[in-house]
């Protein structure tokens, strides 16, 4: 078959994107690391490990051959953020369009995913797809809107929007790749904090306050890194933040809820098949913020919870005892 679009990564989000793309009958090639998962998708039209609720479209074909993805014109990268460099490097891709769908910051280097991809796949056109998206809803064909930030400007947008848009999946154009990436990365960390509030049963007032003050931290960090304010207040920033800070369908929120209930981070992370990217992003994000003099007390609190230096109630008490100040959201 002739494949115009492929998805690398058959976790819940990657499988949901493949299902959405195939909804108009277009052939979609989906790469999975696990040979048994490839067999299950091709044989049974199921991904019982990561997206058991969906009966997969017959236009989706799975493969474990990474080289088969190298020449697909439009490639959605949905691997965990910490593996993007190695997978792109092994693929050997140098051209075409790469749409980055993973939300995180590379540990060790502090690079955003676009910087990772630029080094690993020179010559490829880069874009970022981000926004308020739960995989099971996208797979079910429920209405979804996202930001599609194109480093190649409007010409690339014309190519990619045609390839990606569907009646129930609506991308909005942006040229702010940095802003779209920062929104997705920071909201994962803030979702952990909101989960802690839920686990401690601190109430809806506390959650609303945390979302608001967390958004202020996202703005401070994003603007310092060159993001546009309208991107941070759009789908890939505030929109994604509100969604993932309010539901156990978010892996990061679920991690935080477990921490609030007294679980240890290592135990929770080790028991999950899927990845809570915020756990890896938090210490990197906090380190960059410290080096640039950006105040991010909620992010620092999440780091303390993840490394076990303080129990959840003590961390929350520290946040509540910070000096009183004006509500200027960027202070």
C-alpha cells in the first residue's frame, strides 16, 4: 500500500492518532516496539495493552520495522520524550515532515523536542501538535481541537493540515513551535500537582487556585524562553492545562493523586505500562528555571514530592505559607 502518513509509537496516544487518521479510509502505518503488539493490532484490530477500548480501523497496519517509517512523507512522532533522539537516530530520516506529538524536555540536555529532532533528523520539516487531548476520546471520534505549530510557516501548514485534519479533529495554525512545546511540557508537571490536591482531598477551590497559579508559572517560563503569550493562553497551553488537571484520565494527574494518597513515586511509576512524562520533565524544568532566575514554586514542590524529600502534606503546607503578594500573574 502507498502510505502518506505514519505514526511512530503505539502507546495510547499514538494508537489514537492512527485511528483518527484512518477514519477517512487513508492507509496509516503504525510503528510499535513490541512484536507481539504488532501482531495483535494486525490480527485482532486491538491494542489491549494501551488502548483496549478501541476497535482499530482496518486501514491501520502495524510494523516493528523502524526503517519502514523513514520515507513516509508525514510522520507523527509519539514516542516518550526521552527516547525521541535514539529512535529518530536509528530511523535515519533526513527529509519529509516530522510532527512532534510527545510533550516533554530531554533530561540531561534540557532540550525541547524540536531541538532534539532538528539534530537527529537534519533536513526534515518540523511541527508540533499539542492541545487538550485524551487518547480514548480521540480514538472514539469525539470532537477535539489542537494547536499545530509549524516551523516551516504557512506552506508547511497547508501540507500538514490537509494530511491531519478530520471532521472531528480540528488543528489551529501557529508558527510558535517553542510556545506549543512549553505549554505541553509544563502542564504535565502541573497536572501532577493537581492530582496531589485531589489525593489529599483539599477540594475544588484548591484545585482552581493551583491551576491559576500554575498557569502563571507556565507564562513566566514560556515568555522567558521566547514563547508567545497567545500560544500559552491557547489550546496547547491553558486548554491542555485545564483538561489534564481535572481528570484521572491524565496519567500525570493519576500519578499526583497516588502521591497525595501516600504512595511512593517509584512504586507508582514502576507499576504503569504507560509513561507519565511530567515525572521526567519536572526536575529538568526546575533546573532550567533556577538557572534563569524564574520563580516556579509549584514545579519545585512537585520535584520534592517525586524525589521523596518531603511528604505531600508538608509540601502543600510550604506552598501555603509563602509570603503574601499581589496577584499579578507574572510575579
